[in-house]
């Protein structure tokens, strides 16, 4: 019982996420009620001219162990170079829906084929400071899959134990200035990796969903 909380099982995750639905409008973002809250003026700026995007929160089950696959973005990218993120990207006209976006981009970035992903649920779209409305798609990935990284976009891929990310004691809360306003920032430090910003916020949103009674 790490951190005083029950160990989360794959069965429990699927049960908790079974009622979630893919958003009808991937631009209809929801802001997490962080402490402190994101100021209303900042929220208004963040929802201007958003581009829909989808990411996969890839969970890997090996025996009784669950981990989350994350990527380290290439240092040469225009947006968020070198930062930790989930595989995924902006929605293309050819994508049938935001789920297709997340699965397509995951395949392109790390080589995981959609057939190797068992999608079990969705989180609400969230706005990023770079103008995206990101829908997290939660799915279990075949543990036997071999990653093939697109090195133009992905520098490395690594796994973090789900229990570590779901333990609130491993979460660091701070603030930073964005367009002249103070906004809350969530950070996890695991090994040499810093998981923060929108990616950390999505993990906290997943924790909240899995903790609901």
C-alpha cells in the first residue's frame, strides 16, 4: 500500500474508466481546480484559437506491475524541446476522431501500432500554453511491443511506475509567471527525468478520476 493508498490494478483502472466517453467537441476544455486556481484572465487567454490534439497515456502491465510510458521530446523541436510528454500530437483532417489522432501519432512517434493498444477511457480535454486543446486517451499497451522511435521528434522513451505517479507525496507544487500572471505548476521528479506542466497535470487528473468514490 504505497503512500497509504491501495495499489491500483488494471482491472480497477478499466472499471473506473468504463463510464468515460470520447469528447464530442475536442475543443471544449476543462480546467483542473488546482490550488491556487488558474486565474480567470489566464483561462480566457488559454482558450483563444485552440488546435485540437490527442495524446495516449500508455499503461503497460507486466504481471502485477503497472507502468506509464513517457517520451522525452527532441531538443530540436519548436515546442517543448527536451521536455517529457505523452506520445501524440495535433489532429489532422484525415483523423476520424481524437482517438484516431492519439493512436496515429503514437504509432508515428514510438512505433506502437493501434492494434497493440486497448483503449479503456478518456480524460477531459485540457488547454496548454502553446495553443492546444489536448484530449488524453488512456490505453493498455501490449507489453511485448518493441518501440521504434522517430528520432526527429523523440529523443528517448522510458517507463515510470504508476504507483509512483499516483502517490500525491511525489507531486511538487509551485508557481510560474505566464504572460504576466502567476499560474500553478505540478512537477514529478523520477530518476533523471522531470515530468511537469500539462503532462503532470494530466497524470494528476487521472489520479483524481481513479480516486473517485
